[in-house]
C-alpha cells in the first residue's frame, strides 16, 4: 500500500484502487491530494502486474469536491491559487492519460471537483444511491477549461449548462440518462458487481485496451485542452473575486450566499 495526501493505493490481483479517505469531510479534496494523485497513478502504471485502475471514495461517498475551508485560506495569494488550479489540472490529466483503463466507482455524493475527476476516467460506474452536482455557481468559483471540455464531451452543451447554471443535484438514474454515468450498479451489491465489471475488463487483451485508449483520445470532441496562463488566470480571478469571498463565507456559515450582480 502507498499513501499520500489523504489518498492511498491498494493493489489486489490485477487491480489498483486509489481510495480517497477523508470521511469526516466526505472526501473533500485537498491540494495535497491533487498533488499526490499523479504519483499514485504513475505507481499503478509502472506495476506490470496491474491492468486496471479504480478511483473510489471511502465511507460511502465518492467526494464532496474541493475543501472549501482550504480554498478560503489561500484565496488572498494569487500564486497559491494558480498552483492549486495547476495541481487539479495535472491530476486529472494524469488520470485521463493513464495507459491502463481507469474506472471511477461512485457511491453516495459526488459534487463539484469530484465530478470533474470522474470525467477524466474511462468509465463512470455508480451505485443507485449516487448523487451528482456541479456547484461552482453556489460559490462564485469556476470549473477549469479542461473540466468543461470533458463535461461537454460526456453530456453535451445543454446538459452541461443546466448542471452548472442551476447547481441542482441529479440522482443516479438521471445521470445515466444524460450520459454522466456509463453503468449503474445496485447499492446493496456494489462491491460484488464492481468486481465483476473489473474482471470483465482485466480478462481482455492489454494490447487492445492500450491502443484503443490511444486512438479514442483523438475522436469525438478531440484532445482535452491544456491549461495555460490565460485559463488559470480566470480560475485565480474567480478565487480572488467578491463572489467567491461571499460564497466561502456563506458555505462556512451554512447560509445562502448573497452575490453581487456585477461580472
């Protein structure tokens, strides 16, 4: 087992599972977690006994998105905000560009940046109790441009706008219907059914999987854009803006935000 940044890598047979384990915070992601994720992916990639990588949240929730308290603590420092955005982008690129298949196995709540993370995987399988929401509009924050690319590739412009503009939570069945989830598993038999899905993949040809993944990256919506100074600048501007300040204070105070009407 390897452990870093509140995430741990467990190897079992031909499957490497990366567990996000901050159960008291519903597996909200820290900057350290984003920085650790490429290293854990690389470790699984470099292990010749491993044919499949699985992302999971411990304790019955996949993830609550980014840790808002940590966001609030760094927002006054533009360099830290940019480093945070870069760390997120690099982590998701590491997942997307893994040569081995990656499954996001989702139970319970999957909100905010945790949804973006699942979109970087090859498959999104969800328990029937899963709930999904994309919540930057409740905070005055922004999804990264690369996150938006993957979201639109999965569910289209209309549904992407609906999820972001309304920040409304969707149940698992609706998530399947719009393409946010690929495969639904029974909550009560989640581990068993997930194991069966994993075995169906690892029994196939590694050659086929590797080269199919490589070719699929250039099909459909094409290659995910890399973040640059301009796009990361938008992310930083949002984190240092008045709306984000109000959104963080409202979140921490467990009240509704009162955003300014300016843009």
